[in-house]
C-alpha cells in the first residue's frame, strides 16, 4: 500500500471500532478457501477466476478512474508486472485449494509471513536473528505434521501447490518493495491495474483449448449456491477486504492491522472444521498449533528487528 505520512490513530476507547472490520477481513479471508473449494473443480479454476475478478474490476475502475489517469507509464508497467505475478499466485493457490483441504490451505499459505523476511534477508544479505530462525523452524515442523494424515489430508499435490503459492506471495511482496515506480503509486490504482492484468491473463488462458470450461458455460451452470460463493469471494474477499485495509491503516497502526490479519489461518482452520466437516487428528492438531505459534512468533520477531 502507499505510504502514509501521518496516520490518524483511533482513540484507545474506540479502537475496537477500527479493529472489528479488520478482524472481519481476516475471517472472510479464512473462509475464502472453503468458499473457493465449494464452487471450483480442476476444470473450472480459470473460469471461476475470470468471473471472480471480472465482477469487481469495473467497480474499482469507476472508483479510481481519475487516479488511474494520473499514473505514469513506468507505474503502469510496474503494476502490470505485479499483476502477472498476482495471476500466478491465484492460479497456483486455487488449483491447490481444489486438491487439498481448506484447513491445510489456510495454514500452509500463512508461511508467507515466515518466507518474506527470510527472502528479504537473502536479498539484503542481512542475517535474520536466531529467534526468527527458530520460529521459522517451528512453522516448517508444523507443516510437516499438518500434512501427515491423522484426519488432515495426507501430503498431496494440493499441499505442494499451496506451498508454491506462499513462495509466490513472497515474491510479490518483494517486488512491490523493490520496483521503484510503484512505491509512490496510489493504492487503489495499483490494485486496479494488478487485477486488470490478472483478469487479462485468466481470459487468455480461458480462450486456449484444453484449459477447462469456458467462463460463460460455468456461469450458465451456476445455481444459487455457486453464485453466492462467487459473490462472497468477489464482494467480501476482494472489494470489502481492500477498502477496509485502506480505511483502517489511516486510523490505526500498520502493525495492529498486520496482527489482526495474521489471524487468517486460525479462521481458515475454524471454518474448515466447523462448516467443511474436516476432521482433526492428533498430528494435525499439533501441526496446526505449531504453524500458528511459529508464524506469530516470527512476525513479532521480525517487527522487533525492524528499525
């Protein structure tokens, strides 16, 4: 997101009014894995992605049309490149969700919080602290346990795809920080161009033979349940989440927002178990707790090491 010189912090007694919408974003993001799993198959992944983002893109374009015109050519190119990476993230992530449990998906993707500081340390050649490395090891051990049966899905291609998605998310974050042209870009415009680039990629893939069903046939075959799931992903997991982040970061600290959004894997597990009927076994419970503990510990360690 674009930097903000002087954020206006919410009064302490009303902090919960700011925290609640951010927490709701974490809840809907955690729910998104089960929602995507419920309306997507291997043959409809690309079609669902076209529909999901085509629904929200016009709203973003209309809302930010003036700011879009103010972007420089370099900013368009930088945002377009980020959009290509973003399209890869959503493709890998959605195929991964189809082939693993919603619980596994939400917990494995949370490793992004560990991978990003490690990748940044490799790029800047600044050695991470021993505390952070210990937290990273704890998270990796948790993923190993998480994917070893006992009620969770056994190690699968879906788990590996979610791991690849976490790595791709890490690349996306690093590129956002290192592409100079996008650092000063408006948040709404940057997001709109990225989603537009991603939709263009999905549309081109959908037009190619052998890539699954077309968006039109999938849309025609959707019933009330499928359209409800798609609109949930489009309206709540995309539009609502984006605008709440923009709104909240101006009223509270980025660290507080990050802490609340960091509860996403917890909600993914809760929704997968309570609504999706995914069962817990002893290794899975231990693995989930280790992932949650490791990512939370690692995030605090990384924040403490930031000057």
